[in-house]
């Protein structure tokens, strides 16, 4: 099965322009334009599941690819999500925020029933439904 390539307008996962801009900046710093941002969900953290962010050159067959155009209207950033993580991230928004407490990537996930104070882990009530 080939990877599924979709734009933010055709998926239920939102990848903000501010997140794409930050990812593009980090990719330039790494000096490797083949990098993509991989977002994953794994077991762990204080609430049961935790989010992971990493750079990856490789696109796997079961990945969903979400592309987002950057503010400059030239660079495009790809977000990779494996098929298991995709189930937990449906209808989520991946954003990058700057505030009094600093700068960070955030995931606003309507599927999360509870989240920990740091926002990097969450729990779900209906895990068997996925």
C-alpha cells in the first residue's frame, strides 16, 4: 500500500502555517531539505499516551502525508503520520505557538479526554473504538 498524500483541506488533521514555518526553519538549520516532520502517538507519559515529534527522511507505506504551504508561499512542509497514530490524531490541530512561557509545538486533540499539565501526554476513554 502506498503512502496517502493529502492536503490540510482534505484531511481532518490541521497543520497550521505557523507550525509549517517553524518546521521549515528547523529543516534549514539541519541543512537537509529531505526532512519531514513525523508526529506519532505512543504508549507512555503520565496520562497513558504521549506525542512524539521527530524529523524523518523516509516515508513509510502506511504514512499519511499532510502538506502545508509556508507563509512565503514557496516552501512546503510535509507532516508524516503512521496509520496507528493517525487514529488517535483524527480532528487534531498541530500548531506552533509563542507566548510568555516560551515557544512550542502543541497538539489540540479533541479525542483526548484528559491531558497532563505539560500537554505532551493524554488519555482516551474509548480506546477500544479505534
